[in-house]
C-alpha cells in the first residue's frame, strides 16, 4: 500500500509518502502501529488523528488491500 | 428550460479549487452574480496577525489535495441538496500566505438571502472540520502547526442541526 503523512506526522516520519508491504488481513490500525513502533512520537497522535483509505475517511478497523492509498490525517485547520 | 437542465447548468458553473496564487475575489464574485438572483453571501477568511499572543509573520497551508478537492465538491453537493441556492464557489489557497491575504473564499448566490447565508455557514463549518487542510503558523521565534479538530466525515454529511435545516 501507499502511505501518506501530513502536517506534524510528516515531520515526525520525515517523509510525505512511503510504500508498505502488508500481510493479508491487515487493517489500518496495524499499519499505524507499525509506524508507531518505528517512530514512537507518532503513537501519541493515535486518538487525535483520522485515517483515510483511497481518499475516503476510514475506520481504524478497515481492511487494507493491494494498491490502497492510506493517509494519516492530523487535526485539520483549514479555512 | 426544464428544472433538470437548469440544475445541470448550475452545477457546471460551480467552482471548487485549491490554488497557490492570490485568490481573485473580485473576479469570482462577478462570475457568481447571476441576473436572476438577488443575493450573494461571501465568507472571506484571511490571515490574522496573531495567535495566542504571538505575533504571526506568515502562514503556510498544505492539503491532501486529491481528497480535499473531493470533499469540497461533496460539501457543494450538500449545499445544493439542502439549501435553495444558485451558484457557488469554494476556493482555498495553499502555500505561503502573508498577513491579510485571503486563505478561503466561499461565495453563494441565491434568489433570497436566507438560503445563501445558511449554505455559506454550513460550508465553512464543514470545511474546517471535514476537509484535510493544515495550517502552520510562523512566528519570529519559531513555528507551530495550528491546533485543529480531528477530521470527520460527519462534519460534512451530518453537520450541526443549527446550520443544516
């Protein structure tokens, strides 16, 4: 899957876009946990961010499939 | 002209944009003033020179552009479905903005003022809580990401009953 980070999350991870290989049955939350282990600072954002899959808001329990575009969206401040 | 035909024409004229140049407010408003309407409501959000007592030097906006555009269109769809409006524009600027520059322009025309006011209010509230756009504030001594709200789909599809009626 393709993984996108924005705002503060992008700064923590150090890049806006990553590619990740997932095993079958992996969910959005599994993907986030994996990055949380690599970047401990990321984990504290778990409750204040949203996730999207293919540009639609998604549940943390949503299943991921090949080619999905997942994004982690910190609190928004447009306008 | 049939009602359906009219709706399709109006939809074709709707403007949803993320831009990196200054927003040409005057041109957008002229485009939205249809002769058959009597009201045009405009929300012009611009860069404030302070944040929690700190003097802001400039701002930077970034967006998840593909999703932000899609969500702006979705807001437009809800505006049409819920308010008797005619033309509409939602334009958000990205990149570096100086104090006083417009970051968001929402303009809505309608035959009568109430629908345009209500639709405009819904649109800015939904955008602030449902569209993936982020703002970073630059001060003389550092920078912070603005405190925002956890984005949700509900902000767009089920806004407060006070604004959607």
